[in-house]
C-alpha cells in the first residue's frame, strides 16, 4: 500500500485511481489539496460558513461515490469540485427560496470599526447584500469570475452554458449589481467600476 507522502505527489488521475480503490489516504490528500474550493464557493454564495462546510463535505462525498466514473485526462479534480460545489449551492438557494419568501433578517455587525474603515466596510457589506439578492445563476457567475477568478470559459463550463450565454449572464449580473450598490448610497454614481 502506498504511503500518504507518495499519494500527495500524485496527479489528479492517480488520486482518483486511489479513490476508486477506496484508499483513505487518497481521500485525505484530495480533501487537503482541493477541499477549500467548494468551501469558498459555498461561503460566498450562501454567506454561511456552516452551510459552506456542508457543501464542501457533500462535494467530496460525491467525488468519492462517483470515483468509478472518473475519465482520466479531463479538466481535473479542482474543476469537478468547483462545478459540483456551485450546483449544490444553487440547489440550496432554490430550495430556501421555495421554503420562504420572507425577507431574511439582517445580521448585526458587532465588530467595532475604525473611522477610516467604515466606508470600505459599508461598500463591502452593500456588495455582499446585493450579490445575495441576485438570481442563483447570476450570483454564481459573479462569484466564479471575480472571487474564484475562473476564466469566463471555465465559469461557463461550471454552469453548463456556452461562452456567449455566460458572458451575457455575467454582463446582466454586473449591471444589476452596480445599480444595487449605487442604490444603497455607499458609492457615488461617478465612482466608476465597483471592485468585487
């Protein structure tokens, strides 16, 4: 049996062969190397670290359960977990929307802020609130492109869209996001682009 050290140096296809053989060291290596990807996506899309942890665990569990379907030479484990994590988040957001049409309660920020940081924090909070208000696929397009820094093509692949449709979706999402943040009054209309 291979040691954890040997598995850590392997490529994605070798790790997946280890998962297919049900080697716990391979799963540990995958979780250590790639587990943050679905967690980060979950944090940004769901704005809840507990839910994001559930997303990461579910994505890794699905990778484990579907290891026998892995096609060697493909885009890799990171791309697979990114796609699955995004889809799990979209599913949770849709389920939550169906269960409640009420406005979510505002969370009070109890962290004391210095005067110099207040404006920056207000803009950041406005952006987070506005991203949370976007439809699921638009939210995913913003998060994958600006926070996960995926190329438009990889983000489109994650959402199972062609590149033109994705770019159109991203353009609409950016426009809605800009209008929303400006509507909150935390940036001036002539402030230029909103930094995500």
